[in-house]
């Protein structure tokens, strides 16, 4: 069964670097697995750690947060905030028993379409290794 | 009227770009079953006029109040479709896009997989669209002035264009004179125009133009604000010369105790100057400057009994009490034209640039062959009576370009042609000279370039394909060790002089401007343009434009063209006089804000402050957003414990349903 398992991954990409990098990967017609779905935010600093937990609750098997390279943030320091938050979050979710491969961070610039492809490939492999995620899953979504 | 969402979903084929890998009919059928979706259509090109008309008609006739366009990246056409909505009176922020081209059809091959993913992305977009709220863009006035950083040919051209259109220009130059790298060149390829002859009139024009305020020997310290309203702080460095009194006669430099002892930057260290100096004879402004790092009086506090320059100056212009001055002004646009640095060949030790005096760079040879250069235009090696005229001369191309070992993968675009030009000039100046050029490829791509390349070969300059591995000394000759790769023959070529055609690199202090203006760099470390093809002079920061080699290596015609492009982009803002500012900014729910000020701390723009309000008769502190300063990054929204501060269009309650849509739909 795990051979056919296709993980469902939610990715949060900043508008200026990683989203543009992902667009460039498309413009350059690189190919990567379709398991990852993108939510665009203006800055990786906008991503509330609870979004990540929420994605895992809502049915994602893995989550990626990607922003500009540290120091190159369009908003000067948003990705520094993101880096701090998600370093802590990673420790937290490991502590509560979630496989570390389910949560990933990357820095992809607007000119790194090729790197984006590699990042997607890596995140998908990690999520496949971790397998389907059920621990946090809510039966019913309530808002 | 907008109480109940009525959503229209528009699926674009993009010719076959999307339709080839995504089953648009299946996707449309799926979308029609989503909650609140009233209309679904697919069409060959949604961005075309008829495509946009479909959307406008449906808004009119079906009463749609939300629109989802599933097509290319929002970075491509979000603005297009926003205007479509606005054209029929629907708030443009009632639009959500699903990127099913760049991030779906183009990157996936399997039709079923791509179709499934497109459905998911559309589901998420619909989930968010239901909760969109109208936003209103504020218009602000544009300060009718422009700042141009760097007064090389790019900065000069841009300044003249903007000033001629009637707007104020502040032209800031770091060195004592305008002119930049172009002023160092002797001739320009491929026409062999005298560089000074075509540049000097423009330099004089910027100095005399009533609309241009030239701030030479100055540096930008700080730029705050946003498009239309930048607050600029410039440091005017002390020249220790009163520019209003200095007549530029030059007696001070003759009298200076260090005359002829300080390497001249303009002559690439080959000529010598005094501690008080004019960088070059045609310098603009033609005012002398004291070098604070060299002047005996400034470094040691003592220069004989009294500084000789001050004694000699009959105008009394020299003032050692002068201080740096901070100038502050407001501009609407900024053009960055900071230029390049030549590659330092010491980083390729195998070429012996640091070891042998007769290994020089192209720019150094440029000074040698220039009539205004240290030798008066004679190609001479060594000094005084020992000077010799080199007969056997080898050029090596691609030094510091197309070379991963030094981290420069790019082509510098000018070296092929400046090598051909210099080879021509050397052969003209040294009768009987034997010139050869070692090359990897010859890239003669511009107008008249191929013809010029052809011409110098006909003049007897030999092109030998091979990338030299080493240069060493044998007797008083230099040996270039190389393989002639067309004949597969190893060579040891004995020459008198080696000229390294060094490439172009970003300025060593490029980082300063990045920190001031928050620019990005591309992988080659030059400043990154907003789009490599469609926005080559824009940057990711609105109102900031690029011109010249700061954006990437280019020759003079391309630099001038880009400068004119940047000037016209700046003029679009300046002449319209109004600019819309970011609508997707943060706002605070003052009823739930507890005034912890985490958002105040985290905001990089200082756009949030605590204010005292009365909540049910109790005085409390709450956060408040300054809408003109907020750039809409949303960092505050992620930091808020109570969710009281939110970013418009990226509110928690808009993003969470997106997450749910992507998660639930497996």
C-alpha cells in the first residue's frame, strides 16, 4: 500500500521569491510531482505556525513553508521571523511525535526555478517515507 | 448586494498551454458543483478581449459578485483581471486566481494528475473567494522629483531625460566627478568614437541644467517612505575646498608636497596625482578635492609650516575646517545606476597579474592608449628611461567571466569587442606590433560588431582559440602556456605584454544600496529586475528603477537605452502625479486587541503604534496601523495572539478555508 501512497502536501510560498521561483520552474517547463499545492502569501513572515498545524489537522501529510533567502526578504526581515517561528515549531511537532519529514522549510529565490523542483522532489520523498498522517486529523471541520 | 456570494469560475485553456495537460471540461464540470458557484465557463484565452468580455457580461447579467480565474500565475495577470472587474463596477479585490499553468499544466505531464491538481487549486480558490472583502486603493500624490544614484553614462542620460521633461532631478555621485567608467575609456567600439568627445558635452549639460541638482562626492545614506514619497538623506562629503570659490586652476595640486606620488584612481593607478586633485582634466564639476586619507595636513595635522596648497590658492578656496553636510529632500522615484567594477585578476593567480608588471588589464591598457592617460597615449611599459615599447602582445579573453572557478558564470558582453578595439588601437600605435588574442568564443552580437571583428582580423590580428592555463616569466619575456584547441597543438607563446580582458562584476559596495532600498540580487549578484523580459528596468520595489551595468553587464548603447527606459518609467509616475498605494494592508480589531505590542515590535516599517482608547469607559491601549507606511507583509498578523490584527485579503479566516480545501480534497 505504501508503494502507491501519494502524499498530500500544502505549501505556503511568499509572493516575491518562492512563488516567483515556482512560476519560473513552470516557465522553464521543468517537471516535478503533483503532490504539492501552493497557497500564496505575501511574505513567509505571514505564515502563522498554527496554519501548519491546521494543515496537518485538515488532511495534509506534509507542509512546506518557503520564503526568500535570509537577508533578501522583500519586507526586510519577514523571513527571519519565519525562520525563528518554524525552528521552534519543528521542535514542537517532533516533541509531540510527528515525523520531522512532514514539516519543511526552504529558501528559494525568484531566479531559482531549478532549486524549486529539487525542493518539491525532496519534500515529496520525505512525506512518502513518513506515510499517511492520521494523528491530528479532525473528523469534522468546524468553522 | 454582496451578502450572498455568487461566484463565477473562468477556466482558461491558454491555447493548448493548459488544455493539453488539464482536462478543462472536467475541471469546469467539477467547479460547477462547488458551493456558491453560479457560472462556470472555459475559454481559449481568458486574458483576451473576448475572454474578459465573458466575465464582464456575466457580472452584469448574472449578478456575479466574486470571480475566480483559473489560468496563469497571478503575478502575470492579476492586474488584468482586476481591471476587468473594475470596468463593470465590481470591486477589483473580489478576484481570486488559481495558478493552473505555471504551477500545474507546465510542470506536470500526466493528464489525470494535472487535472486532479487543477481541481484542487480551483476548490481552494473558490473557498477563499467566498470570503473575500472589497478593498479600496488609496491614491497619494507623487513628489515631482527623482533621485538618481550614480552619475555614469546611465545616470547622466536618465537625469537629462527626466530634467528635460521638466522634473527636478537629484543626481548623486560618490566620486568627485560625474562621468563614471565611460570617462575612463579612450575609444568606443565598434565605431571608434572618442569616448570623451561624446560624453563630455553630456557631463557639462547635467552640471548646467537648471532642473538638475548635482550632488557629487556624496553618498545616499538613507531612503525611507514608499513610491511617490521617498525621503532621502544624502551625505555630502567634505571636499575641504569651497566649490564656490575654487576656479579649478590647479595651482594647489602643483604645489602639494605629494604631487606625483599618489596613484590616480582614474588612471587605474598607472598615473600619479597629488593629495589635492581633479580626477581627470574634463572632470565635472571642475573643482578640486582633498583626499582625506592621503593629505598630510588631514592625516598628521601638519604639512610643513602651513599647507602649501592653501598658501598657493589665490581664491582662498581651501578650507580644512569643512565638515560633511547632510542634505535631505523628497522624491517620487529612484533610479539606481551604480555601474560595475572590473574583475580583479589577482583572483586568477595563474595569470600572474600580481607578479608581473607587464600583465595588465583591459581598462589599464585603455588608459595607456588614451591621449589623456599617463603616457599621453603611447603604449609604454615601465617608467622613465627604462620604458620600452612592447612588440609581441597577447590578449586573453574571458578573465573572470564564464568562469565558475571564480563564481562568475555569466558572459560580460563587452570584453570580446573591447579586446578587438584595443587590439586595433595597439596595432595602430605600435608599428610592427604582433598582436594575438586567445579566446574561447567570439561573441560579436551587436550592431556593427561582426563587421568590426572582421575588420581587425583583416588588419592582421590573430585569433587563437584556447584558454591559457598559465603565464610565467622566461628571461625578460612572458610565456603564455596554452593549447590551440583548433589545431590541438600545445603552445608556449613568448610575449612582451599580456592584456587580460577582465569581465564586469557588481560594485564591491553593491550591498549598501541593497540595504538602503531593499533590492534583490540575481544569481550573478547584479541587481534583480522585476521581470527579465517585460519589466527589465523595474524592481520589486515600486518607484525604484534600474539602469546600466548595475543590473547586469552591458555595453554603452544598451546602457543608454536602458537609462532612457528607466527615465520614461519614472516619468510615467512623475507626470501622472498620482499613484495608488497597496490596498492589502493590515488592520486592527480594536475591540479584541489587548495592546501587547508584539505587532509593534515585529513591524519592519514602524507602521504600527499603540494608541489609548476608551473601551466601555476603561482606558486601554490598542494597536493602530498607519496605512501609508504599511507595506502589507502580514508579519504582524502571524505574531498576534488574539488574531486582532489581520492582513486584508490574507486574513486567517480567508487562508484557513484554503488550507481545508487543499487538505480535505485528497
